C-alpha cells in the first residue's frame, strides 16, 4: 500500500466484521489512485489488523487520518515528512518510510508468494523490477559497491 493510499483512506474502507478482515482501496475526490489496478482489496492480518483496529478506535470522523486528509485534499507529503522524522529519531538518518514498502515486497518474495500477488499487495506490478530482483540473489543485491 502506498503512503498516499493509506493516508487518504476512510474509516468505511476498513472492514473488520468479515470472515477475512480487509481494507477496500478505492479512489475518492480527495485522493485518487495511481493506476486502475491500484483499486484493490488488501487483507488485514497481524500488525496490519492490529493497526486497523487502533485507527477505528482513535479516529473520530470519516477519515482514518484527518490530520492529513479532508473532503478535498490528501496531504501525503506532510504525513511522509512526519513519519520520516519519527523513523529517523528511532532508526537513524538513513531510514525512510519508503524502505518499508520494499521490505514488505522482499518478505513476500522470501515466502515464494506469486509475483502478481506481490504487485497487487505492494501497490503496483513493477514487472521489470520484479524480474530483475528475481534474477539476482539477495546477497548480491545488498552488497556494497566498491571497497
């Protein structure tokens, strides 16, 4: 899930009273989606289910993150800056929110999830990137360039 998709979500998008709790990711006037295939249903399990429950408990209006979203606008840049500031205070200056999306995709690859599922859950197919990442083993991807 892209940050803007999360920040622009509405409480009604979170469906907990279902055999498979999930979030319905749909476009809104205040927050569009990047592509048509970005409209999707994302299962909520583990930490994501816990977070969804906390969001519903703590947000009082229609928006999951009303500090950054209203009926006409979704300010994901401000949300990103706030999250990055918090992450840097905990994990150091090189850590940023975007890394989490990629680590999510890496974890799905490690459990041999199908690439189309990785693309759908991760917020975009990125077929060329997926092929490149599969072509190179993980230690090579993470190796430092040069001595």
